[in-house]
């Protein structure tokens, strides 16, 4: 019986899930792979807490070096998370000739260029399917299924926490703060939810996706990022009135010599498949030039869905080990010599339709003022909704524009903001 | 520059698409694969018709033997279709040591057991992603992404022709015959549409899926198959009233020592992702024990989507050639020695909710008669809808049952059929 020996770094949710899954499904894994997955060592700073799994204490250690330097271990599964400690141990593991499987999107997005070059030089595989969209085969689809397509665009819901919060606001009319509190209470949001609600986690995933899609170096820092903290129940109600849902989308478009890359709340038609994705589910629409849209949908996080993705990588790498075909597929989809720096278009350069909500004093001529300024910047208006007079003499005016350049929108809004009758900064939501 | 030499059998829609795609996207293919795909020979009985592609006439031949016996060709792409001629040439190609890529679901479903055994003995790969769901990565997802999951069930819309026809009846209230004629006129249905509308094509795909999911020998002939020819606008209207859509689904469920496998029109909730799949799109919901539902959606047919799937296989096999890892993944997902005969449960043994439409004379006591017989067989009724009196004294009665065993439903319907007041055989549609 052939064995693939695994070392696990971190026995948190994902690490525990991986252990559980191998324990419960070793028979089907063996019948398909033709070899057994054997967890030889697990390192965690806490090896005493009961995680609800039966585990041989002899394989537990508090010293991660023991795992990455064990000569019998073939593959290191990194589930520590974060960028620094994880990076150090992965580097040690690569230098010991181990293959790497990780779900760590922050690490890949920020240090992938370095890691991958070293891995290729050392002849080891790094796999990271679980870093985007949990159990959904997004990386496999882009690297393998769509391999002979040019990728035109991808639009995706890639953060379950944000999607859960937006679904709650939509369904219950809760405020953002209440919806976040509920998400935290139910374990869908972290105590410090910044990475999720500010869109950073989504952008990490977008950076990885784009690299695979276009053959470009990972470039997290130039992605435009806007979180969901400013979305109000009123915007969601207005979206509904116009036939839209608001989702935090990762969007990338192939623009030839450059690419669009942005994360922001987006209004999408209620008919769009992505509009129907509720709760902590993830989904992506990927458009290949020959396939048109492919939509993939499933659990984007959680112990077992993530463990499933990690194990699909572990088994892919195991097959490479067994058939002596390490690095059979280039890590970033393109052969190393064809990976380029491709510029990300500044957000001012994109074109979109826009939802703009103004908060104004209820005076005659306000609408004419605002639409006059928009007209000056060649922004044409698709529809206007003005709510009835309020008790405090303040009214919201909502406008939907036709396609316009973001630069022109920004200039117009700057001018509009300075009008006496405009009370708060306008709320801008892009429509896709 | 490394070359992978391809031979194409059949220059119909798919063969032409493959040629076009390599021609138009050779640059991205080369940058990703690290080798060029080179179509060395194409065989077709008609090599004179203009197919809208620029093709070097020297590579065309009417003799398929020239292609399968060319010593320089690495991979044979079979796009002839049908079971007999295709089988013969594939066998010749395998015996010449060629790897095979095919979209031929009828062939795989009926002769896959034989073909795969011979291929494994001869050490060649056979790939057939395009045989299920066009460009959607269904086979890759089951063989690779879900590899460490037990598969609980799959429900899928796998035939674009049927889905197009059902969408038309739903949207326009057309009769089945009119919707079929429209589908034929638009090229979505063949002149002889039997394979599609009778559910046979869907069952071919289901047979392949099940084999991969459960490690069972291909068993097409025991799948229960019911087509869409009996669906009326009235059933679709009633479905809508109860909150359902009617779709032709392929359904398989893992029942432990046996499996369910059936193709039939099915009422699914309008909230179900599959209910929202319209026109010639395909979609599947696959449930793994650790992932829960994964939904995959995209074009299930057409020249370029199918070519895209064929080329994803060609490139997978090319990578196996380049890294000398032929048969890296077992053809039917399980290692050969673990593939079993697994019995398909007779349709009488399944349990479901049912929609039953009776056509009866408008007389007092009819409803009591019918529900009395259902009650005798322990079938409890969820809701009843009786339409108003018609001019010809004939009324439809529609009943939705709770979960019941199909055997009991059949017995009850047999008894009900024999009632004097029941005019036509009842229409039965399973609810999922």
C-alpha cells in the first residue's frame, strides 16, 4: 500500500477539517487515488484543546520545525493563516523539498510572486485551490477547463461574510451594524471583521484569480477596493425598486493591454444568477471567449468545504508525486517566462452605469441644479426617483445614470457636493 | 518548440470548432501549455464543403485509417458521433497507441466498459469532458475537485434541446409540438429529435456521471427514462400556480448498496437554482458529503463551448504526454480494481412527492372516489386544485401528494384509471 505522508501546520478550523475528512473518507480516497493519505505530524501552539476529533497524541507537536523538516513528509498543508509566520514555515518547507498546499489567500496575494519563483526553482508544487471560493473549483476551472480560452471577465461573490450581511439587510431591513453583529454572533464574521467588510479579503482572491487568468504577476496593491460599510437599508430598498440587488463583487475585465480590477458594492439585475446567491454562499461568473459565461456556485468557507478544497489539492499533488510529474501544470497557469506585469486600469478610467443618492434640502430647483452639473460632464440620466417631503426638510434624490466614465462622475460629484442644498456626501454605487 | 500532434476524425460542428479554436487561440494555449497543438490530419467523408475556416487541404483526407495509423499523431480527437464507426476507429487508434479525446456520450455510455479496459491495458488515456454538459467542468469536478467526498446526489439539466422547449412552453404557453418546431427551426433540435426529447441523450450523460461518482460500471440500460413529449401547457401553468418549474432532470442518488438513476420531467421549486436555468443552458447540482451543494452552469452544447471542453481534455492529455504521466487519473475516477457493478433501484422503489392530473367527468363524488383510492394505498394528499366546470362536462383535477412510494402510486393510479368517470390516463410528474 502506497502512502503519501502529510504534515499539517495549524490545527484550527481548516486543519481540523482536513484531519476529519481523511479520517472519515479514507476508503473512497484510497479507491480513487490508489494510495493512502497519512497525516504524519501536526503542529499547533495549542495541542491540548479538545477539537472533537480522535487524534493520536504522538503526531502532535508544538514545534512546526519538526513538521517541515521531517524527511518522511511529502506535502505540507499550511493552515496557520496570516502572512508572516506562515511565510517563514512555507519557505523552510520548500527548502526541505516539500510540496505545499495552502488556503492562505493573504499570503499568496502578497508574497506569491516570491514563493512561486522559489518553488519552481526548487522543483516543488504549491497548490491553493482553497484560497478562492472554498470548495468551488475556481482555480481548477481557470487553469485547466478554460485553458484554451482568452478570459474576458470574471464577476464574483467571494466573501461569505459580506454576502451574509447584505442578504440580512435585504431580507430584514437591518442596519449594517445590526447585520454585522448578527453575523458575528453566528460565527460568520470575525471579532475583527475588517478584512472581510472592507473588501480586502475579496481583493486578495481577485488578485490570485487575475494572475491565473491573464498570466500576470500578482498585483494586490493596485486593485481598487471599497467595502460594504456604507450600504444603507435605503440603498437596498431603492435597488429593489429599480430591479437590482446589491452584492459585494470582485470584478476583473480584460482590456487588452491592461485589466480592470475592482472590489466594490455593485447593483446587479435581479435576473442575474449572482443576484440569487444568498447567505454565506460564494459564486463566480467567468467569461471565456469561446465558452461565454460559466457560473460556479457553492460554499465559500466553513470547515468541511474548505477541507474538501485542500484535499483536492493534496490529491492533485499526490498524483504528481506518484506519477513523477511535479509542476505538471504551471503554478500561475502560464509558463514562467510568459508571466508579465500587466497594468491595472485606474478606477477613474472605468466606465459603468451608476446609482447616485443625494441627500438634499427640499427646495425648488435642486433637481435642476444637480442634473445641470451632470449634463455639463456629459453624464446622461436614465431615471430619477425623488422621495416625498420629509419632516426635517431633507429629501433623498436617487439617480441612475447611463454608461459614463468614472472620472467624469467624480468631477461632477465634487461640484455637486459643494452646492449649499446638498447636505451629505453623495452615495455612489456602480451598476453592472 | 514542442509539438503535440493531433488527428481529428470528423469535420462537423465540433471538429470545425476545435480547428477554429486552436487557430484563433494558439498563442494563449502555447503560453500556458508550453507546447503547440498541431492538427496534423483531419478525416471526413466530405472534404470539399466550405466550413468557413482556412484549412490547408494537404491535411484533409477521406480515409480515417490514414489518421489513426499516422505514426506521428499523439492524440485522436473523435467527433464523428454515433456508436459503430466511431467505436471501430477509436479501437484502431488505441491499438496504434494513440490517446483518445471524444465528446461521444452515446458511445461512452454503451461501450465505455470495453473501451476503458482496453485503453488501460494498452496504456493510453481516454478523455471525454465534452460528453457531459458542454463546456461546464462536470467530469473534472467529480474526478478531481470532489475526489475526497462521497457523492450523495446529482440533479442536472443536461439537454439543451429539452430545456429550450420547456422554457418556450413556460414563457409562451406554446404546445409541445410548436415549441419543438421552433427549436428545430432555430437549430436547437435535430430533424429527428428522438434522442433528445425522449430523454435518451440525458440518460447517456447520467450513466457516465454515475460511473465516475460511485465507482460503478457504466450501466445505461437500467436507467429509468421518461421524455418531455407529454408535458402540456396546462401542467406548466399548474406547476407555476404551486410555485414550481418543470425541467427534464437527470437525477441520481446514492442509496448505500444501490443507486437511484432516473431521467424524467420534474417539478422543482422556483427558488431552486436549476429552476432559473433557461434556454439551451445546462446546469447541475452535485452534492458531496463535505461540500454540500455545488452548482455548475454554462453552455451545454454548441460549436465553441464543446470545442473548449474537447481542448481542455486535449491539453490534459498533452500534459500527461509531456510529463510522462499517462493515466495519471483513472479514466472512471476509481482505480480499475475497485469498480463494481452497483444495482440501480427499480423506479417502483423510489419515494417522491407527485403531481397527478386527472381528467374526469364533472360528476358529484369524483374527488371522493379518487382520494379514497389514494388513501387506501397510504398516499396522503398535500393539495388539490379543481378547475371550474368546462363546456364539455370534462374537468381536470390536480393533486399534489406528500412523499409516497412509486409502487403505491402506480397501484393507486391503475385502480383510478378503471373508474368510469376518469376519461384519460392520469398525468404523473415527480416533484423534487
